[in-house]
C-alpha cells in the first residue's frame, strides 16, 4: 500500500502508526477515487494529518453546529488508494511542491489538546492554520508552533478554549500577517512585555486580534511603526496607559476594537479624508477629550462605538455625514457633565443605514425624537436613562424591524396600549421599566403578540400578571418589579414559561406565594430569582440546580434553611436578609467555592456559626448580623481571601479580637458591634494588616486596655480621600457570563448621635467606632491625626483620659465626632472649628473646661453636645467665659435624643432628599440590594465596566 512508502524512521513508534492507519483504511468501506488531482500530497504529511486528527475526539454534542464536524470525518474516506490528502476538506497543498500549505479546521468539533509531539508540527510548510472554534479543553498553546511552523502567515486559534501563557515563541513567526488568539471564555495570558516583542518581530502583521487575553500592559508605542496594520482587536485585555495616538494615522488602518479596557486612556486625533477607517470601537475605555469634527471625514465608517467613555459632551453633528454607519453606540459616552448639558442628536436621523443605535444615558430630553422614525432599518434601539418625556408615540411602531427596544429609566408617561407591540413582529426584547407609564393590556391580546425573550415592565402600574404571558412560551427573562401585583403567582405564568425562563424579577410587589408546587419552584432552568420586598410566606422556595442568584430579602419567610441549599453548586449570590427565618444554619452553608454573597442579616438564626471557606472560596460579602448566633468567629474565614465585608453585628458571639483577619487583602468593612467580643487588642503582627479596611465597628463589646493605636497607624486606606468617581460601594457579580449585578451593601452603624441606616454604603464612608467598650488611656495624637479620610469617629462611652488631641482638627473629611462619656480633660482644641463638614459633635459627660471654639459648624451645635462638663463656657452654653471661674449655674438640662431621628432614612427609591442633615452623605435607595442589571443584549458583551442604574439617586451630597 502506498501508505507505507516513505515512512522512514521519522517516528520512533512507526510500526504502531502504520498499523493504525491501515486499520483506519480497512475500516473504511467506501473508497472514493479522486477525480482531479491538482497536487499530490507528500505521504508523510498526509499521515501526519491523519494522526493529528486521531489525537482528538470529535465531540459533536459540544458544538452548536454538529454538521460542520463532518469536515475531518470525511478525511479517511477521501484518502483512497493514493491517499491524496490535498483534496481533503480543509486541506490545501502547494501546486508545485505538493506540500500541505493550508489547514482550515475551523469549527471542526476537535476536542483534546495539542502535545509537543503532535504530528501537526510535521507540516512545516504550512502557511495558513485555522483551528478556531474548537475545544482544546484549557490546554496550552504548544510552543513548538513558533519553532516549527515558521512559514505561517495566518494563524487563527480563536475561541478554542486554549488557556495559560501564550508562548513567547509565537513572536518567532515573523511572516505572520494575521494572528488571532481571541479568547473570551478561557484564560489566555500574555506575559508582561510580550505584546511589545510580538509587535516588534511581526513586521508584516496586518491583523492582530487578542481579544479577551489577559495582557495587563500598556499598548506598545512601537505599534505606530506597524505600517501594514489594518486591524487591531484588543477587547477586554486589561490594557492601561495611553493609547498611542499615532496608530490612528497608519495608512491602511481600518478596524480598531479596544472596547472594555476601563483603564485605557486616549483621545481621537484630527482625521483626514484619506482615512479608510471602517470600525472604531473604544466603548468602555477611559478615552476622553473632544470628539473631533473631523470624525465626519471617516466616510467609510460602519461601526462607531464610544459608550461608557469620558468624552466631552459636545458631539459634532458632522458624524451625521457618515452615511455608511450601521452601528452607533454612544450610551454614557461622557461622565463629566452628567445631567447638565442637553445634546442634540438630530443628525442621527441622516444615518438611515443604522441597525443598532444606542444612546442610553446621554441626557436626551423631550419627547421621543421624530427623526428616529427615519431609521427604518433599526433592529436595536437603546434609549434608557435619559430624560424622555411624554407618551410613546404610535409612530414608533412603524420601526418594523425592531428586535430590541430599551426605554427604561426615562420619564415617559401615559397609557401604553400593549397590543401595539403586535405590530413589531420581530420583537424579542422589550424593556419599559422605570418610567411613569401605565400599561394597558387587553385580555384577548395574547395570540398576536410576538414571542418575546425578554420582557421588563418594572414600575408600570401593573396590578396583576399580564394575561398574555400565557402564550409567551419563549420567555427567558421576565421583570415585573416595582408594580402593585397582589396575591399569589398564578400557575399559568409558570406553565407557559416553564421550559425557557431563566430570570425572574418580581421585586417590590405584594406577592404572598406561589399557586402550585408549594416549596419547589417550577422552572428547571432558572438562574436568577429576585423576589425581594414582597409579603412572601412559608418556607423558602427551593430553586432548581441551575440557580445562581437567589434574592428573597424583605419578605416573611419562616422556618430553616433547607440543607438542599448546600447542593446548589452554581449559587453565587444568596440574599435571605430581613425575613423571619430561624433555626441553626446548615453546616455546609459557606462551603461552596462559587458562592460570593451570603446575606442573612436580620433573621432569628441561632446556634454556632458553620465553618466558612473550608478551602479557598470566592466569598466577598458575609453578613450574619442581627441574629442570635453564638460562639467564636470561625477561623476558616482566614481562607476567604476575596472577602470585602464581614458583618456579625448584634449576635451573641464571644471571642477575642480576630486580629488574624488582618491578613485578608480585600477586607473593607468589618462590623462586630454588640456582641461579647472582649480582651485587650494586641499589636498587629505586621505593618500590612487590614490593607483596605475603611469601616471598623467594634461598638458595644467588652474590649479593654488601650486604644489600638498601632492599628490606627497602619490603616492606610483611611488616610486619604480617594477621589474615585464611584459613589457607592458595590460588589459586582457576573452571573452567567453576560449578566452583571451591582450589589449594594446596606448596613447599620451608629453615628451622629443616632443609628445610621445606610441602604447603600457610600464609597467614601470611612468609619472607626470603638464606642461602648472599656478602653482606657489617652487618644493617641499622632495616629489619629493621620486618618484623613475618616468620616465618622466614635470613641464615646469608654474610660479615656487625657486631652482631646488637636490633630483631630486635621481630619478634614470628618462629619461626626463623638467623644462623649469618657474622662477627658482640658480644652476643646480650637482648630476643630476648621472641620467644615462636621455635622455632629459630642463631648458631653467628660471633664472638659475652657471656652467652646467659635466657627461655622460650631455655631450649629446645641447645648447637649457639651453637657456634663461643668468647666466649659461660651456659646451655646449660658455660661459666659469671662465669668468662667465664678459661675455657679447648674449644667444645662438634658435634651432628649430623638428616637425617630432623621438619620433613619427611608426614602423612596427614586426620591432624593438633598441634605436631610447637613454634612450627611445622602442619596439613599431603599432596600434594593439588587440595583443594576442589564440585559445581555444591552451589555454589549464583555464589558468590565457597569454603570449603576438610577443615577438620580446616586450622587453623594454634602452641604
Ligand atoms: C505524546 O506525548 C504525550 C505526553 O506529552 C504522551 O502521552 C503521548 O503518548 C505521546 N504521543 C506520541 C505519539 O508519542
Ligand atoms: C478567526 O476565526 C473566526 C472563526 O472561528 C473568525 O470569525 C475570525 O474572523 C477569524 N479571524 C481572522 C482574523 O480572520
Ligand atoms: C458634513 O457635516 C457638516 C456639518 O453637519 C456640513 O456642514 C457638511 O456640509 C457636511 N459635509 C458633507 C460632505 O455632507
Ligand atoms: C483553609 O484551606 C485549606 C485548604 O485550602 C484547609 O486545609 C484549611 O483547613 C483551611 N483552614 C481553615 C481554618 O479552615
């Protein structure tokens, strides 16, 4: 047989290879004779190909289109007697030499890995290799590729589940003109500096596509010398630094995709008419500056995406000249002047080829613009979070191609007759949430409506489940939050949506339970369940195995947490706070390696705390506060290396200060108030303890000894006011790859003379509360004065002695200072008057004397701030300072603490009350822990940066 010819001792396992091929051929019943043979492949190469194929299993089930798996399956059959692999599907040989020069195994269902001894490396004449869209199962890209296949000009390994380091040898492929290693679902990494050497050596590179690869470097400026470059795609690579502007001037440059690199800065240059740009996508970066009028010169532009950037809000209307544009994405394109400038987008009406238009959060005002109706090709229209008013016009329903319509977060009003959506036959996704709309739904509507995948009618004044849901059998996502739906969730809702529904949001209604399957949720594919703020009763409903996000806070659920919850291997978020749950916690609860949030606040759980993080886990919020838990803090918390919040307030725990928590690198909020913690707080083990701590509340325990001044010295993140733009602390969870949730953190601490209930924790809030313990000794002057980010400081109700350190006057961010009920002596330092944000000041019940400082904030404090210090004088006390020595008046009468103090904020979710209390950071949203979600079709895949919803109630405010 021809197959044995020429198989010299190339491979040590020659015999077995040959017999393998023989068996292959014999097993083939059908031998086809190649009709036109243009080139006869070298036998070695054909064998190598077969062996290469045999090193994989062909896994049809793992791929969307198993049909394409036929490609390599046909190889043996076409082999025939002459074994001419040149005619095989996906193989191409050089006409003269007969060497295999092209191998296209794109989407060929290959499953396995490529070892260093793979026969692929015998195909040394390969010029083009495409192994994209297969499953290499997390294996590494073999470095031999760079050694042996040096003739390659085209290499495509994209989306093939390679992971690990990209071998530096790749940069030896100096003939490459196309390199595509795009990989969003696996973890490919490029070592620091390697992007540079890649660019340096690949002097012929035209297309460099490394989307999703962890690069974490700057964009090397030598790229401006890559004169052949036509396409640069570096989406979501963790790039930072400034994008070299010279790249825009490369003569043949057509495509730039650098979306989702939030730390990448850059700007657009002046473009001239010779530019051949087709696609420009910098969305989700920190690009800034003016949008140049010369953008109008990019006459070939098809894609222009600048969402979630930092550009100046002036938009040149010359963009309206870009009549080839079909994709325009400008949502949140500027962060600077949010809410100030109204921008006209009327030029968009000239872009009649647009099929994707995204102008969310761009401050568009007025009615839905009439120019929209000219855009008859539109399939996606995104206008959320603007100031659109008035009714939804009938003309909108003339956009017959619409598939996705997102109008949430505006001020649209009036009645929407839902049957109008019957005209949009292609509609798949609809979001009308958070307007002032009422939705009118006829009972006989169902049959004519398109089958939707996403339906969001939050805040639409619904009083019952829409009848048409009976026919919505393709629904994946249903959001009816913030309505007035009473009673039970009817059986027919779940019947229709049983097979498809994956996300259910019914937050903030008046629901009491489910009509059927008491206790077990009927949707087998449910991943997200949001039932918070209803009146749901009985035991916790049991979700299916697929569940990832389970939020039932603020309900009336009773009973224990079923041990079944331990089996939900995908569960990332579990919010059970504010129910009437009781009993012991299942031992396995904190066991999962994917669980990120465990919120059990305010229930009646008792007994000992189960082990948390028995091994490394992803837990980031652990909140067991306001229960009846006992015992020690489980030492396993040490293993929760990603933990940001640990809250055990108001339980019955008994332990010494858990200084070992100091090793947790991410810990930001530590609240142990009102328990039986006790003992002396010893020195930190190293200078790097609690590197990110911003809030520590040890109030109302039994700690004794001196104030932990060594800790005060090293809490570095409290030493500065971080000018970060984020307004609230959030933990972002990425559920199901495409859905992002910004989980706010609600907490209660004390300050300003009352209880502060934060429904969301302001990002800059920095707190030390050591009050109501048995601390003694002096307040350490130096360490305290360094904590310049501090907002609330409470040392009250201890046995502190000595003077009030004047260094407190350096704490420029301080809003609340409570030193009451100690044994402090001497004067109140006059420089405290320079604390312009100080809204609450209490030194009552000490042994202070002398004059009260004068100054703006000090003019606002009442007598009760000073009572119980017989030696103090001056305003607001009746005792004048000149008769300081001789005063015999009694101390001023005790003023009652207002229990319903203004600090107990309960604002409605869309209302902001500016400056309820001067100095207090206001802007609180009621109980909505789940604040932000974005539809997959909006998220515009792979964005790292999320914009919080409801910006109206967002900004921190100081007066
Ligand atoms: C190739 O190497 C792997 C290990 O790297 C080994 O398991 C396999 O048997 C080798 N295959 C051949 C054909 O030598
Ligand atoms: C690489 O292959 C994918 C298909 O798997 C294709 O979409 C992509 O365009 C190819 N890349 C280049 C640069 O040709
Ligand atoms: C481009 O737009 C500007 C401003 O809208 C306009 O003045 C100019 O005439 C346009 N040029 C072309 C070629 O349409
Ligand atoms: C921390 O995790 C390791 C395994 O990674 C485990 O052996 C150890 O017992 C854990 N520590 C505690 C205190 O649970």
